[in-house]
C-alpha cells in the first residue's frame, strides 16, 4: 500500500502539486496514524506564511521544512468521502461495508480526486481519471427533471461511475448527495466529466430517500428555510431549487468567470479547530477564538457566527456540528465564513437530534447572551462593540417572524412548534 500522497491546489486555471504527506505509522489506525507533511520547497519560498487560498489549511500556514504530527492534519478529513459516497467507494474497493478507521487511508487515496474546495489528492485524481476514461459516455447531459426523478439512464450512468466518483468527497449528511455541473444548454453532467470551459453553473444535489415523511419534509423545507435565513440577515449565497424530491443547491466553492472556473478554498470549522474527529462538536467560543485569529474582518465574522447560532436555536436546526459550518479562503488574502449551508428544521428528525454545539455553561431554551458576548470578547482578545447591537436588532426581526416565515414559504405549524424557543431567545436579546 502506498504510504505517501501528493496534494494539489487549483489556481489560475490549472492544478499544481504544493505539498506531500506520508504516513509514519500503521495505516489501519486511520486518522490517528502519525504523519509527516511538507510544502514543496519552491512553492513555500514563494508563499511564506500565507494562510489564505494558497495554504492547505488556515491552521497550517506555508513554511519551509517538514512537520511531524501525531495524527492526520485535520484538513484531510474534509477531503474524505462521507455518507453515501463512503459506502459506494467501500463497495468499489471491495472493502467491508462496516469498515471503520482502517479504511480511511484507502478512501482518501481513491476518493479525494474531486472534492469540495480547491485541493485534491493527486493519486485519487489519477485513479478517478482512469475510471472515467473507461466508463461509457453519453451524447448529452441530463435534464433537471431526469436528475430529480433519477430516470433510468441517469441511474445507469451514475452506477457506471459510482456515486462517490461524482465528487461526493467532503460532502456529508443524511441524504444521498451528488455534485453536478450545468452546461450552456442547461443540461447536467457529473462534476468531474465536464470541462471547465463548458461549465455554466455548479450544483450540489440532495436526493430524497426512503418513505419516512419526516425526512421528506425536512428536505422539502430546506429551500424555504434558506430564504428565511436571508430575511433574518444571515449570509446566503443563492436561492435553492426544489425539483421533485431533489434539492438543487448552488455551490459557492465554484465561480464561473470570463477567465474560467475559480475554485474557492473551503475548510470546515472542525478543521479550523484542529479536530479530525467526525463527530466534532467544540464549544462555540473555541470556534470564535479561531475566527478571531484567521479571519480578515474578525468582528463581522463573529457577529455572523453568533447570528447563525441564534437562528439555529429559533428555527430548530439542531444538527449544528462542526462540519456544518466552514470558512472560505481567497487568493487575495481574505478569509471569512462561507454562506450558510445545511440550514433545515432538523427538530423534525425521527431520531430526535439534540443541539450539538453549545456555549460553555449554556442551559435552558436560550443562552445567556450577555455571557455569550463576554465569552466572545475574552477568547477573541478584543472589544466587540457592534455585537450587542447586532443581536438586539435581530430581536426586532424575530418580532416579525410570522410575516417573514409566511413570505419565505415556511409552514405556520413550524413556527408554532418553535414558539417556546422563539419567545425565550427574543426576550433574552431584547435586554441587550
């Protein structure tokens, strides 16, 4: 088994090798295996100390020399196939479907050839390209209706590649997901099969699964929820589109420009906090401390982060783990939170999901927001004079929730279900 990989970064229209990583322990230990990584010498010399799009991670600024780590660097976990993509790739590699951490390394080496963001594993891309070259080609892409209905020819085409090949690495969650690229004729292609020069828009598509009405309702309400988040002042990228039982989410890690496709570096807050575990749920103030260190405009990003937490509480989006929020790192040096994603009424989940990430000492229906402000200032090391006002202003928007919910197309019964949380949070914010 190969114990070294090459990491490539996309910039200025092409992929370049920028770093290497080697295992120094037993690969069966998965993400707990000791590693050594190093940036390429010439690349490091030309980009010293950068944490932006040029770096593998905001936690790993570019420098000379090799670094020994007791486990995988956390950013690698963002590249791993998850959920249904992981299951598909395990089958393709003839590994046990219940494989645990011992499968992490082969999954990375084969499944990180087309992930979210601007990085890829060169060896995984080579394997992906070899498969794509031998797979059947279609004369045209698929319509939105064909993809949404999972028409026979669409399913057959997906099966020849495997769901993971469509770029599901770094994509997680409850529902099967696939990355599709739209061409100038409005037809959809597996993300890795369409040349950048032919791309018009990029989509992450979530498919409904099973017959559970609660899961179907959660997926159907994600688009209205995202519109509600926009009306409540959160950073939202573009409207989501529902086609049948499929939700089409415009990707914000891809920008189509006159010069070609730009790939934006994306990093989960789990990686930002140096947490490789899949179930990572650090206290919110730990995230605030990291945002304060790396973001270009810490004050605005802290306000945005706290605002999103308020919306999660109020609207019952309880699955707020550390891989459901991320930062973007741009080539011009800017670092900021991505637009909101995976904002949905997870309180409807049949498994009864509890709120995952909290503030230290948080109890009851609403956090003590005076204490939240104090924590943010303590861990960021700076005064945050705009934060109390932003939260007080948000209380004013919450007073308009019945009208905003109706305008966004969120059913009134959702508001009724969340009424206790809404009243508690609004009352706490109004005292600021």
